[in-house]
C-alpha cells in the first residue's frame, strides 16, 4: 500500500459534558496538528498516490471551516462532545466528500482509503481511518 500525508493545523474552542472530562468540561482552547494520509494499492499513471498540491489545498479548505471557531456554537456540533477522535472523523468524512466530488483530480478515483490524525500534543493524538 502506498501513501502520502499532508499536514495543516486548526485552533478551536470547545467544552465537554461528562465527569470523565474533568476540568475540560469548562470552555477551553485546543490547537491540533492535522495529518491526512491518502492510501492506494497501486500508483496512478503518473506514479503518484494523489496530487499533493490538491490534497494540501483540500485539507486546508476543510480545516478552515473549523479554524478559530467555538465548536460549542456551531450548529453541526450541537449537543456533541467534540473529542479529538470525533473531530478526526469529521475531517476525514469531509475530505472523503471532496474526493468523491473530484476535487483531488481524476487520479484520486483510485484511492483506497484515508486516515486523519489530530495531534493534541507531542505525546497524544487520535486517528480515524476510512475507506474511499
């Protein structure tokens, strides 16, 4: 399996409900390093997984929809604990939509999967992996 990874970041504010979250139940900020890894079994006719420039652009577009937002005030996340794991899935699903709509070019039709990893810090991160 071949893969390429592109990277961006987001800064959000949010709070959690539930005792398991301790002090994070209060409104707080988070900065995430966001990696999107695109996978395919065979390279395309240009010997690439996907156009890195297009992948970078589309990841940037997806994260810009979340950047500098208080997720507690976003209708899409009403009543939801926007955990790192949950946000990795949101970003992966939004990227997958863009792949299916052709935003990453014709070569992206051969992609097998996508993994989005959100790094909370240098010692903690969460990922969501999905098929394309």
